[in-house]
C-alpha cells in the first residue's frame, strides 16, 4: 500500500511540474533582466540564454552576454537564502562579470 501511495505522489508531483512548466511565460530575452515565474532556462527559437527567476517574481537574473548559447547547468540555495548558479557563456568576446550584470569580450566563460 505504501508503494502505491508513493508512486501516486510521484505521479501527482510530475503532473504539477508539467502543468507549471506549460504555464510559464517564455519570452525573448535581451541584455536586460526580466521578471517572471519561470525557474530554469529561458528558451527562444533563435537562441538559448540561462535565466534564474524567483518563483515569487521578486527578482530575476539572466545570462545574456554571449554571442552564442549562455546557460545555467545548476542552481542551488544555501541555508541563508543565497542563490548560486553555475553555467557557462559561449561567445567570441571576453565576458566581464560585474554587480550590474555582464559585459562580454571572450570565448567560453564559466559562471558561478
């Protein structure tokens, strides 16, 4: 009986996640930050940019400096509520990380 309940709970969770992802607003990203309800990657037909959104839409950060694909591979939150994202930027320019965002001027850059 516990096995059936556990399987049912996993199926319900999967349905909830799929429903959430289908309701997310995916939009074309520019070098500006956008606020929304997506947690993960923002994908457009033209290119892919890594984006982390708070599910409460209080803040958002995007990686849009590259001339090619920029993405997060992993996102974690520590016990103090700090958010850490790891990923990379593929570009022909070097990337400069600042407190105001990214400036790009190099090849493949790691983000953490």
